[in-house]
C-alpha cells in the first residue's frame, strides 16, 4: 500500500521539453536519487464505430487502451463511462477483431517515456509526453513504494535543501487508528 501522485510539469521558461527533462533528472541525481531503469506508458483512443450507433444524433463512446512497462503482461482499458478492464496483452488482438464495433481514432496515440529513480522510500518517474513525433509535455510520477507496517513508524521529511524537485509524501501511522497523513510540497520554483 502506498501513495502515488502524477503531475504535469511546466516547461522551464526559455527551454525545450527535452532540456527541462534533463534539468529535472540532473536535480534528482544531485540530490542522490539512483537510476532504476526506464519506463513507458502508452494510450490509444478508440471510439464506437458509426455502424453501432442507433440514430444519427447519437454520440459515440470512447475507450482508452493503455500499456505500461511496469506491467508488461497486462493491457488496461478504460471506458468513458467509468468501467475499467485489466486483460492480458492479447486484448490488442481482440481490438483488431472488434473493428466493426470500435475504431482507432486518427493520430490518437499518446506516449510517456522516461527514467525511473529511487530516492529514499520513493520511486520517481520523469517522462516526456509525446503524441506522434512531437513532444507535448512533461510528466512526473512520485510513489511511496515501501510502506512500513510497524504502528510507530513515522517518516520525517528531509530539510528543504535535500528534497527532490516535485513532491514528497509523509506517512504517519498511528497505533490503532492507522491514519495516513499525506503532505505535498511543490518544490520546483
């Protein structure tokens, strides 16, 4: 059990997306974060085929199909109305067979690629968001990946000059209450 925060980072003034990503990763490395490999998340949008719509004024539904390198054997589908489906990677083959019901939206594939870092009890992923060949933005994901179960465990955040440049989480577990306290510090200014 842990907490994850995903946020969009603004591009630094006068810098490109790639230059800003390099700046963020350098700051993480200076603070002592260790590289843990790379990650990739992609998302493709599908819409209901025109042949499945009853009347001409009816709007189609959207479905988002996602893949995550953290879960290489799984495929995730999120329907516009809310239900979520987790399937194995053969779901992509099924989508091809369902082309009479769902069609891939033109130029709709979006992807985030980047580097994973470990900083204390946190996993930080800094990635470039692309749509087609062009970079569209920067994503930063911070997760607490170790959750100590001892009731008296308390994590005290490091001083401001040692914090990494996105978010930190503070967890306090109280003996019987098991209340988790979440504190966020935006640090990129």
